[in-house]
C-alpha cells in the first residue's frame, strides 16, 4: 500500500521484518476501533490486537491485548514489576506515542515506552494490530512484533 508508511512500519522496515498492511474504512468515532477493524477485515477478534497505554506506578507502559478482551491492569503491573496500574489519559497517550487514539500502534512511539504483549498472541502464525493510523492495520508474526517493539509477553488480557 504505497504512501501508507507510518512510524510503526518504518520500524519494521528498518528491522527488515515482513508485514502486510490492510486498509479499511472507519465507520464510527468511538471506543471500539479494534472490533470495527476486525469486522471490516473479516478477522476473528482473538487475532486483532489493540494497543492500550497505561501508567504503572506513574510510568507509561503499553499493553497489547486481543480486541475481544480487556487489559488486566493488575496483570500488567505485575508484568512490569510494579504495584499499581491505571489507564493513561488519552491526551497523555497520544502525546507520548505520537499517534491518535484508535490508531496507536504497539511500536514506533515518540517516547520510549515499555511494551507487554499478551501471551495469547503467540498461538497464532500472524496477528493484526494498528499500523499507526485509524483505518490501517498491519499483519505480522507475533514474534516479530515482540522483537521490533522490544516487548515482553505475559498473560495481561482479562
């Protein structure tokens, strides 16, 4: 998809990792961007992952979980070696990542933010997640996402 480069795809290109871009029309402006993307692309929700920004003990952290589930904040805090977690405010998440809500990718952020990917991703040959823009998803091997994002994996989906 020519002209669709984002910071996330640039990270993957620099790492020479294989991925495929999938565009779709955004129908709504709400909180279910991931479910909408899964439906538009005909992907089971367990393979479509959403990127959520939280604060663990006052430090931003990203959790990547299936759109069919929720981020377990206690589990994210434990995976980060912290005690308390809460969702970050949308403006803080957008400023730190450089992406707009509904299009936050799990890599290529403006600031260095630690990433944890739910371990359920590892059962699929490929998963889908935001490529850094609403209406644009990327499909890649979960191990490639973990590598490119410098992420760890843990059971963080509730």
